[in-house]
C-alpha cells in the first residue's frame, strides 16, 4: 500500500494507538500492513475506512471487546506449521512431562499465541505417541490466541499441505483423514485441546473470569517478536506468575534474549535454550551433560525433503491470464496472496511475461505461491525460468535460495544466494541464509563471516528492506537472532 506524507503522519499515530490497545508494535517499514489491516477491520465493522476517520475511531475511549477482536484478527501474523522447532517437543517428552507426571496428579500445558492450532495439536500428537492413554488423561492442554479467525480455524482442525511441511507422512496418515486436497484431524486429538481467546497484553490473564494459574508448561513461540521490550517483559513476568513452582517457559529459539526472561533460569537442551523456575544449581550437572553430549548444530531452517508429487498444472481459464494481469497492481496481488489465493496467482502470472521492473515483485509473490502449494518440481522449474530474466533481483534470489537451502539443495542454494548478494550487497537476509548454508557445510569460519556481514549491515543503519521476509521481525529482533547464531559458533 503506497502512503503519501499526510497518510504517513496519520498512520504513525494509528501505530501508537494500536500499541496502546493491543501491544502490537509496527515499525515504519510495516506501516503499509498496518494501514491495510486497520482499513479492513473498519470495513468489517461497517465503519468509514479513510485513515483520518479510522484514527478518530481508535482514539475513542472504551473500544468494545468485539472491536478489539476484529482489529487483532486483521493485524496479527499467523504463520505456523506442525512440528515447528521440534527440539522443544523432544524436551517435553524426554524430560518435562515424565518429571511432572512423577510428581503431580494433573499437569497443565498452555500454548499462548497458538494461531490456527498446528502448535498445540503437534504437542498433543507428540504426547499420544510417547505416553499411555492414562498418562495423557492426566494432561490438560489449553491453547489461546487473540485472533478469533485463527481460533475458529484451529477448532475446525482442517489443514492444507503447507501446514505439513515438517510432518512425516506416517504421522499425517496416523492422525489425519484426507478430504480432497485437505486433511482433517481425528477427533481424539481435537478433543484433547481447548481453544480460548486470550490477549497476552491484557492484565491479568483470566479465562471465564478465572485467573490462569498453576500452569506447568507455557509454550509461547514466535509471538514475542511482535512486541517491544517493555511489553515482552510484562508478558514474561505474568507467565512467571501463572506457572507452578517447577514450571517451564518454552520460547522460540529466534526470540532468545537474556533481557526478556530476567526471572527465569536458563536450561540448555542440546544447543537450544529454554527457561524454568527451579534452582539452576540443581540442574547444573544435567545441563553440563546435555551441552557435552547434545547436538551442537545451530538452530536453522529445517532441511525438508519432500516426496516427488505430480506437478500442479495451471488450470485453463476462460479468459487468458494475459488479459487479466495488466489490470492488477502489485498491492492487489499481495492482497490475493494474503487471502491464500495461491493457485489463482500462479495461473495468472503464468501468462504474464512483461519485462518491467515492477513485475519482479509480482514474480516473487508467485514464487512464494509455488512454495506454499508445496510441489518442489513445479517450484524449481518455474523459478529457474524466471532466473533467465534480465531484471531478476536480490529479493527473488533470496526467497528462492533459502527455499533451495531448506530442500537440502546446497550447491544450487549457494549459487542463487551468492548472486543475491552480488546484485545487492546490502541484502541482510541473504547473508543470513548464506551463514546457515555455511553451517550446513560445516564451515564455521565462513558462517561467522556471513553472519558478521549481516550484523555490520544492520548496525550501519542503512535502509534495509528485510522485514517482509523476516516474519515481521524488527531490526533489533533480527540482530539478536544473528548474535545468538554467532554465540553458538564461537
Ligand atoms: C506467528 S504466530 C505463531 C504461532 C505458533 N505459536 C507458532 O510458533 O507456530 C503468532 C500468533 O500470535 C498471536 N498473537 C499476537 N498478538 C497476540 C496477543 N496480544 N495475545 C495473544 N496472541 C497474540 C497471533 O494472532 C498469531 O496467531
């Protein structure tokens, strides 16, 4: 969304108001997303969608809970998938749950910021795979989010292939029933999870007016990145108070920052860090053993090897896509992407062969659609065709190179990512992916060089367009994450 100077001023006021209302922090490079989100929310509530009137509305005191819910639904990033950051699940079944079950009759796990349910259902499936029926019967699993839309999706428990990008086929076959191109979770797992609305910025945490307390394990992953440090500290303090005396807090490995968890003790599990309330000294020996014997790899994108699947053939439409394409702007295509119209975009772009620079943004969206549709061969064939274009840019190369890295195609990934930094020496995310690639190739010194380049670029303060591809991270979040990768290497 293109904003003029006057709109920028208004949207910066809206950003402050949204931070006060929902805690969500929008940096300037996400003002387009913010403008789009608030206007969509205004539209859904039958209010005027012009930005000055949206600001007037938000400035009213006492917005109703239903208005806040609609705003949250349009302003949150809900990206998630099954078995994300699996190491946390390993810790749960190897240590946390056995210890808790041996000392307590009933244990409670809370998944805070659960999005469309992939995370809590992964926890449930892992518990069913590792514990007896009667042990699982002693575990309560609560999942909460601020977005009603994702909560409804979670309750319906029907998922597309993209949610399974890290799920073994055998697990999907065991717990899901196929329906057309989708999969429905079996009732036993669905019933195991209770989904509720809860705003993590609200105070205190209650469900049906009952305080949330005596929780044994809190998963809160890929949620804190959307808040500023004071809000994060307030949330982790509330988590501390909700936890039982031996409770655990499981953040994402991309959200690690000493300053966020001052009340907690660190616990190393392999190279991963989690937090708990017990005395660190009691755990020191266990931790030392873990560090010595656990895996030493860096947290990095998982290498996903997918089965070969038949290519998605663009469907024939009555009008030629060439006729449709020029009438759409880049932001309209972005809108289609956000509403999940991946196949439609792929069909449309297939017939669109203009060579103007604006197309490259659209081609990148199309690549992301191919990735979302999950058929590796289609994605690679199409992306390789685009690479032959003269105006291919660093962002397209970054998205493609990182995808190849995730597929384990290290040589091709290296070529593509190196071309990205050759074309744009300030492309921070490409340097980070090159660092991960070097780690995969067991070349720590090269990884350090690339991570160092990324830090230098962030610190140089130059205007870097990285946020779109960094799941909404701020510059500071990204810096902390890279510093964590560096710490693990040195
Ligand atoms: C990127 S998703 C992460 C989902 C899942 N935890 C995972 O790691 O895959 C972030 C989720 O946090 C939720 N969220 C954002 N702000 C929130 C708030 N103030 N209270 C509760 N949930 C919030 C969003 O609605 C979104 O579903």
